[in-house]
């Protein structure tokens, strides 16, 4: 773990221990697995001296490069809310857990936060593998997870609120833009877990429907930095150049972009479109290795708006002028506020009233206006950015306004025509809409 990551981990761990000691006399150390026990626990917690929430991200391991920054954004939102008087007249008490880039650890820590710490909600996860690992925990205990990262779709849970992009709010527009501007031959490279593989399934169907071609597809285990074979395969499959669609996550991106440049695969001839590389990753990899390549997100630090100016200024003031903001951080920041608004509307932290109140919440976010939809995803503007010399992104394309989220993919035959609506008990997580 880096020295910065280690300091964060110790700081957040001590915060969680202090919060646990302060609330020990008010919280039941046990916990059942039933929805009734969960509701009773949340009511008890709200009646204590503070409102406990869980923060569950990787502060160590291959994903720490990305997830520690998301924790910073969530903590900033909580600190802002507390400084403004708190929530329902109480302070929010964050209890931090380290998923350690290990999916079984994520599940264990999620259960601990719910059963032992009695948190009223959890803000957490980055990879879809970690989200899939904790999903049975939240569903079996009828609890609530807020998830801040773009993902592959093909999921719509009553127990999750998704503030990152669905595929139609990131991946699909990126493919359309590439087809129009960069070429029709694609090489797909990703980490070997559910998000990249499912995303590439969507991309292959989309390309087939729009005249594109997949000339190669390869995956590496998370954390693997042996990328030489992939670089070789790209050169063989695209001898004259072509598009590389990149869904690698974590430290693997460092080796990938450095070796791309070392092999002479320039962004002019081999433009890379990334969906998990943002400002923080560019900074840590080195802008000199990524300049001229692209990323698709809903938010970049360079978005011009009063809300974003305020967000960036506050973040730099809190964490240092050398820090950068990015899309998952912004989605993490706004999800805390969307939850806060739902609690205020419900007048309680109890799960069912908050779950109902969350739908329809609007927020003037740094990325633009967002609205929580009945499918527990938010409407979002889509942007494509080109990495520039200073490591930030020039926004080269964007939608005119927010796109409605579509969790069940309409290119994939098995889910075409399906939708999700948690406000209607006759529809729920998956119903035939068309």
C-alpha cells in the first residue's frame, strides 16, 4: 500500500473505532438476518447519538489506486452535511471498512457493517465483482447499498441505488462515437471479471448491428501487469491501426499504457477508448503515456458549471491543490446527497420509507442535473474526453442533456425489451416493456 493509502487507512480505521466506542452502549452487537431485525436496528441507530453509515471500498490491493479517491469524496460529502447541521438533527458517523480488492472480504465486511455496526445504509464497491459479491448480503438482509461506478448493466436490484452509468450512458455512446470518428475495426481488452466480459458482449452486439468488426478480444486477471502478449496481439490483429476499447481496471492500466507507447502504438494510429481510466488514474500512470487517448464518462473535472467549480474548489481545499476530481468520485459525492435528501423527505432513516423517497430525487450535480429513476439508476449526461498534456480531459463530445438509464441491454437478445420499475409491484426488477 502507498504511504498515502496507508495514512488514509489508519485515519479511517481510527474513525470507525471511535464511532463504535461512542455508540457501544446504544447498539446491539448481534444481528439477525431477517428484514424485521434490520428495520428494528435502523430505528435503534437513528435514535442514538448519531446516524451510522458504512463506507466499503478497497483501501489496499490492486483497486486502491481508484477506490481511495472515492472514499475521499464520500467523506467530504458527509463532512459538509455534518458541518451544515447534520441529518435529522444528528451527525452522520461513517464506519470505514477495507474490501482489500478481495470479493469475499467485501461480502464479509458488508455483513459486519449491517449486523454488528447497525449502519442505516452502505456506500461502497467499485468493481462489479465486488458488487456481485455483496449483493446477496444486501438482498437477504433487505438492506441498502449505494453504488457509484459505471457498470455493465444486466442488473436491477431493489436493494441497490446505482449512481454510475448504465451501458447506454457510457459504453454504447462511446462505441457510436468511435465508429463515426475513429474506425470500424475494434480490439477489445479488459480485466477478467464480470464488467469487462459483459460490457464486451454488449459491444460485440452493438458493432454487429452497426457495421463494426471485432478483430480481437483478450483479458488479464485483475492486478496482472504482464501485458506484452496483448500488445503483440493488437499489432498482429491491427497491422495498419484501429480502435482499442479498454476495460482494464486497477494497476494493469499502468503497464498497458506504458507498453503501448513503448511499442510505438500511438494514439493517432491506435486510439484507446477507456471506460475505467479517469483523472486520478491518468495522474498516477503519467499523462505523457495517455495524451491523445480517450475516455467516456459522465463527468470530467473540466466540466464548466458553477456546481462543478464549487465541487472542485472544495475538494482541492480539503485534500490539496495537487488533487484531481473524476467521475466515480463525483458519483460517490452526489449519492451521499441523494440519500440525505431521501432521508429528509422520509423523516426517518428506516429503510423502506427511504427507499421509496429516493425515487424522484433531483440534484444539481457537478456533472449537471441528475434524477433518480424508478429503476434505481439516475439520468446522466454522457461525455467523451481526450487526455491532454496536463492530465485533464478536453471534452470533445457530449449529449445535449441527461439520458434516461437502461439497465437491461437492448442490443443483447436475451434482455431486449425488458425494463425495471421498483415503484410498481407488478413490474419490479425485470418485466417485458416492449
